[in-house]
C-alpha cells in the first residue's frame, strides 16, 4: 500500500468551500458546464456548432480529426439538462473523494485517460465490425470509471439512488454495469462507451496503476553536467585499515514507518480500531500529520 492510498493521508477539509481554490474536480465540472452552455449557444439543429465539431465519429477520426477521441468527454446533449446535472453531481461527489485519496494530478490523468481509452475502444470496435458506426458524446465513460473505482474502495457506503432509493455503492455500480452491458449488446454506442469506462476503472484499481508515476520514475538526463565520481581511498596491502569496524556487517535497518503503518492498518481492518494500543494510535496520528506536511 502506497502513502497516497492511506486513509490518514486525506485532507480533512471537505464540502463546497474549496470550489476553485483547490482540486481539479470543481474545474472539470465547471469546464464541462461551460462547454455545454457553448453547445447551446452554437447549435442550429439538434447538434450543430460545438457539438458537431467535437462529437465522436469514427469516420472523422479516420480523416485525421483525432481530437474527437478526447472532446466527447466534455460534451453532452444540448437538450439533456437532467443528464448533465446527474453526471456532474456524480463526478463532483465521487471525484472529490478520489482526488483526496490519489491526488489532484493523478485523478485528472485518470479522468482524461478513461474518457480517451473508452472512445478509442469504441473506435476499434467499429473498425473491427463489432459495433455499427455511430456518433456519441457524453462524460459517462470517465464518470463511470471513477464510480467503479469508488465502489471498489467504499463498497458498503450507502447512497440515495436517484435521490430516493438507499443502496450500497457496490449495488449501484453493478446495476449500472448491467444496464450498460444490455445496451452495448444491442449495438448502442453510448452504453458501450460507458461499459468500456467501467472496465477501465476496474483495471485501474485492480492493477494498482499510478498514471502520474509512470514518467516520474524515468531518470532525468544529465545533459551538460558531469557526473560526480565517488571518492576512493587506496590502502596499501601492508597498511592496516584505520577503520576496524569497516569489516563488520552493518546493523539491520530500523523498520520503516510505512511498514509499521501498513501493519497497523491491517490490524484495524481485521480487529477494528479498539484493538490499537495508545502507542499505536499515536503512531498513526503522527504518520498522518507527517505525510500531510510533506504533501504541502
């Protein structure tokens, strides 16, 4: 378990007060709503204008308009007010919590790549003849991907489905996946993309992928800089070493804080918080404060 996966690493500030001041989720919601307003302002039919320019279409992608694999995530049906409201509410609720868990950069990368890969999957399916060519828009792929990850993390948290029916998150996720699977089997592009997004979310969680760590692990080149060579000390064979302790094996390293915290979190998951001693509770508290300061 990495540092950013731990419950104590989350920021304690929640709610709407952070709009625009911290986090990328409010910006994603705001940009999507602004684009939808732009769609309303530029339409001259059911689609037209901004909607027609950015909607997914395999034929247009084959002609070089590759942006259509990204832009549909920020587009919604101009007449679908309830659809965009529901999607943005889910995005804000789920996105804020995933962002606090994984970090702003990681969640932004996850959201954008989820949408891109989902529409790319539809494109490949149409090329293979599995799906009939169709025009599709909507953020459902990326939102469903985020919702599936959230369901893996907090399966028993209860939500009000359609603001009425209380269900656990895992039940809502399974229901949405089944509905999209039925629609995709019928050849509809919209549920196919949403189903692809759900699959991407499952792979992301189960595979333990961290998108922003892919490039950070690549060493930076040392162009224009000479490497510092280690200083060597030559000891003649007949000269006794002035450091007699050099031949002794080093003492075993102390247990890392991360390992201790992992053991304590596993203990909590198995036996509950009441199983912790006062010293163990203090360690978890100090670890949480330490990593929050490092994040700032």
